C-alpha cells in the first residue's frame, strides 16, 4: 500500500507558529520520506513539541503549510486562501498519524487492551472482535501480551509507554511521532521503550522522534534535525552530526548532552 | 412536668396512610425525574460551556447566571402563572401543562444550572493530555468527550450530584405552591383541617428523613464504587462495567 504519487510522505513549508507574542516556530521547512527515521534534537523550549503538534494539527499553524501524503493538513485551499478543514477531515488525517507523548496519556479507566481497542472500534469502525485481535497482536509485539487486562495504574512507566505505542500502532499509521517518549521514565525503564522504537524503525516505520537519547538518535535515525529557537539550525546524517556538527549552536548543545 | 401534647397514636395511624404514601410517591417522582432532566441539561450546558463556540459558551453562562441567581420559588411561580399569562399563544402553556409537569420543568431547569457547574468542573478536572491523546488517535471532540473525558469526569461529578439530589428531595416541597400534592402539601392540607400541626409535620419530616437517608446511602455507595480514589487495581474494572459494552 504505497502512495502512487511520488514525493515525500510529509512536507512542511515555511511553518510559523506563535503563542501570543513569542514566535515558537520561525519558518520550518522539512520533508520526510516514507520509511525514513528522523530524530529531532534541540534544547528545551526550542519548539520541538510544537513542531510535532503542528504536524497532526493539534496546534494550528499561523502560516506555511503542512502536507501529509501530498495533501494539506488541517486546512483547505479555497482559491489560494486557506480555511480550516472540517473537524472530521482533520480527524481522518490524525487517524493515520500515530503520536506518543512524554507522559503516555493512557486512558486510566480502560485496560491495556481497552486503550488499544478504543480508536480502532470507534474511529475506524472495526468490530470488537477484529479490534480485540488487532490490539492483542500489537500488545504482543511490544512485549505486553501478558498484560492485556491490566489497568494503566497497575503498570510500570515503561510498560505504560509501550501500551501507548501499541495504541498508536493499532491504527496502522503511516507515520509515527514520538515526543520525548522516554523522558518521563526511570533510567532503568528507558531501554525497553527504546527497544520497541528500534524494532519499529527496523521494520520500516516512518518515524519522527524528538529525543534526548543520543544513542538512539545515532543508531536508529537516518537523519538528525537540530532545532534551536524555533529554527532548524542543522540537518545531517547522524555520523556527520555527532562527529562534525556544522553550527556552533549544535556544538554547544552536544557538549552539554552526553554523546552517543 | 407537663406532657408534650403530641398524639403519637395518630401519627402512627397516619404515617402509612394512602394519602401520605401518595404524597411520598409524588415527591419521589418530582425529585427523580427533575434530577434526571437536570443532569441531562447540566451535561448539555457544560459541554456548551467548554466548547470553542463563543455563542454556546455565552448561552451557558447566561443560563447559569439567571437560574442560579433567582429563587427557585420565584421560578416555579413564573413558569406556572406568569409565563402563560404573558405569552398565552404558546400552546404548551395554554393550560396543557399540568401542575405536576410544570413542577418538574421548574425543578429540572433550576437543577440544570447547578449541574452545569458541577459537570463543567468534572470535565475540567480531567488532564488535558487525555483529550490530546484522544484527538491524536483521530477521535472527534464529541467522541472523545463521550468515550474518554466524561467517564473520567464522573469521579468528580458524582459526590456533589448526590448532594444535589438530597437538596432536590427537599426543594421539591416548593412546588406545593402550584398545588402539586407532594408530601408537604399533603401534610399542609391535613394540618389545616385537623389543626394537628405537630403531628403532620412529624409525619412529613419523618418521610423526608427516610428519603434523604436512602439518598445518602445510595450516594455513599456510588461514591465508593465510582467516585472514590483513583483508577487503582479493581477500581478500573468497576469503571468498565459502568459505561462500556465490554
Ligand atoms: N500552549 C502554549 N501556550 C503558550 N506557550 C507555549 C505553548 N506551548 C508551548 N509554548 C512555548 O513555546 C516554546 C516552545 O515549546 P515546546 O515546543 O514545548 O519546546 P520543546 O518541546 O522544544 O521543549 C516554549 O517557550 C513554551 O513555553
Ligand atoms: Mg517538548
């Protein structure tokens, strides 16, 4: 099921976003090809989360365009003028883009299985049986085949984040967004989540991962995007970025974080 | 010591009399139906209150402002006497709505204003990350509200709703003013003709206490089942059986 039209899966063109008076994204242009794994690095407050949230229109962009599968996200082009798309249309795009949050955001009133089944049943319209099979399979895939009936409060942070990944995967997305998926975890639990992310990358999933895990970025990503102050400062393959960063800002950043 | 001149035998003879039981039944109907409609109205206006539409938010605010800000007694009289007079052309008011129905309407619309604030507080108590996660999965606002936000908001909504119901049991006595024969009006008619004030007020109060006690026990049970602590082990299972088809 590949897009017949050639071109990148995701494209951002001169995206600007401001909150009040502060401009958080100041002209982001980037593209991601099918199957690519991109790691976004940058200091806290540089706009990484905002960038991810603009991709699936959780935040409205102020100017510029986001194109997913060649189509405008969140807006319709009415003779050159952009008007916000109807909610159902935005929801359909979001259903094809998985998102994993720093704080998991699991639904606490549902079991692991319930969390993963919820959107396939109510968004995709799968029967409960189909959804249950699919959910059990993805939970198995993230190593939680024995925790189907556990509630989030009964799971460790690492397990919860793996449920959250499974919840996104059950929608069979074409793109996965990870926003510091391991930052809220105790150090000993980071590995199990990164392992799942590595497996996904190896299986050919298109991924954009905001991360502070330099090891993961160096090994799993094909490309590093380094952001600071709402601008992409540098874009390079990991080998090049980590050994010979082109900008002074990136060098400073790398001095402060542990290198891979 | 002079004995208190209360005829306990009379009280005992009349406590379960048909006329009293009819009044109790009327009070129960007013309270349960009024409360159910009040919860429905409160939920709708709370959803309006947290929506992105300024018009809906404004309508909700205006509703709360008016119906919380004026006495229930005045509202009851307004619906029954004033509105039909001022607006006779509107069919439902043309003597078509019985005192009982008008009483329920008045109680429900008043209760809805309080429930709006309670449901709103419940919705806003849910971590915004829940809505984000739901929307990121492709849920519309409405679906996310129904499946994700409201079930979690119940924890916060249930305890004050129990208090509202108990208040409703007592406030329903105000519709005696438009001649709905609920518990208080029954007692009033009786003490007016027999002049046994004390006896009839004891009968009425006794029944109010019975009803509110049952209400409190129900509230206690609900809170422990759905309202209490967080979604710990076991708690979640009970949540599931509450709303889901699972
Ligand atoms: N909803 C918001 N309202 C106002 N300011 C925000 C909001 N979200 C983010 N910001 C601000 O935007 C800047 C970038 O935030 P963010 O995208 O979260 O950065 P990062 O993920 O790189 O740490 C920060 O200064 C933050 O305070
Ligand atoms: Mg962030």
